[in-house]
């Protein structure tokens, strides 16, 4: 087995072939970040029939090359830049740095230190992440446009428009405005343009939600069976978590999401505080689900929340307990979905 360490850059990729048994460099090549050069790199690598690619930062600068190789049947592992830095510092040469040294360090880490993580082909989780990012951008754009519209309405109408205002309500308010003078005419014209932008963004958000729901169902996810989880939150969970099986226990998943309570540094070990670590976006999703279930009288979360209140918990403490319980539930549901859709093992 030969390890092909890759140090990717924006315009070039340097690859070094390393024999893992002797940790000896066999050959190296530098190619441009272009498809014809990718083909030349793969042709060069085929002189070693048994090979594994160790790409530094395969989810960053090396993402395109890593996915291109995987699509052609190659095995690729991701090596974090921090790990190659440690190898470079501890190796001979006083921490010298160049592309060949970094590429060889990536191969060394993947072989000897076990910091390499196998990279899989992009799947529905990647598609959901792209749609979720698009939704975030659309939502931010809508907020910005609505704020501009409110500012114009305050100058056109006494008191401006209501706080929660749809595009139809804004259009109805504009129809009552009889502009006098050039300034008011310009303000009303700009407000009409902003109303049209809000309508366009609303249509895009509806289409985005429909695409998210279609992909969540195509992934055979049962997350939407949980009260408080719609297509948007289900898509965000799948996109952010990826494989639930990478967490060995529910406690590990709760720690990753920042819902695991932390003991207060005092003599009273029965008191806990909110964890500030973990994935804050996942924490926000679980918080939204918890708030939704608290407001749904027939949901399991509402019953659990009321029971915690009756035990003497404050509303904030009860919500934290519910978030921790929801983290366990989400992990179990996603793990069950993953096991159900996993292809059966091939028996020899």
C-alpha cells in the first residue's frame, strides 16, 4: 500500500508518494488545479495499484480534488492541517515548510498517527446543507429588505407600518399614500420596489422549503414525525450531524450539541449551568424544537416540561432539561434511520 499525500493550494496541488513501512518518499509531482491536470495526476498515481490518498484539509481547499478522486473510485482520507503541523514540527529539519514536506506530513499522519478520516462521496446531507445555507441567505435578505421598507413607511405614514407586516399589508398601506412633492414620490416608488422584492423572496423561501422537504423524505428520515420538527429543522439536523453513528453514545451527541449540563464549580454538585461549547447551530435547532413542544399541549415535550416545573425547576432549568432529552431522542431517531437505510452486508 502506497500513501499519496496531497498538499492542496488554490492554484496548484503537490502530491508525494510515501512508502508507509519505511516512511520513505518515492516520488512527487505538482499539478495545476485544473481538470486536465487532475487527469495527469491520476495517470501518474496508477503506477501504484494499491494506493490511498491523504489530502490535507479535504473539506476546504482540497475538497474539489478529493470529491473528484472519490467519484473515480479512489480511496481518500482527510488529514487536518493541525495534525500535519505537529508532524512537521517534530520531524527532522527544524519545522521547515514547503509543499512537498506538507504533502509527506499528510501521508505520515494518515498512516502512523491515525488522525486521518476517510472521506465519503457527497450525498443528500451535502445537498441539504447547500439548500439550508441558501435559506439562511434568503432569510437575511428578506430581513434587510423589510427593515428598509419600514424605514420608508415611517417617513410616508404617521407611525409607520405594523411590526409584523406582510407584502400584501405593505402594498395596502402604500395605496393610501398620496405623495406630495418629489421626495415623497421617490420614497413611495422605492417602497413599491421593496414590496416586490419581499414577494419574490417569499416565493423563493416557499420553494426552498419544498425542496428541503423533498430531500428529507428522499433520505428516508423520520425526524418530521417528532412534534416541533418540520422540513427546515429536519434538513438542518441532517446537514449538521451527518452520520449519527459517528457518536458512540447519546451523551457524546449531547456534548457535541452543547446540551449536556456542566457542573457549577462550587460545593453544591447538584447545581449545573449551561454549556457554552458544542455546535451552536445544532443547539439552536434543539432550542427551537423545545420551545415549540412547550407550546403544544399534547406533545411529549409539554408533558415533560410541566413535570419538571412541578418538581421545583425554574422555567429556564426545565427548558434545559427538555433540550437534553430532545438531544437523546434526535440521536436515537437519526441512528435508527441510518441503520434502516444502510445497505446489507455482503457475506463471502
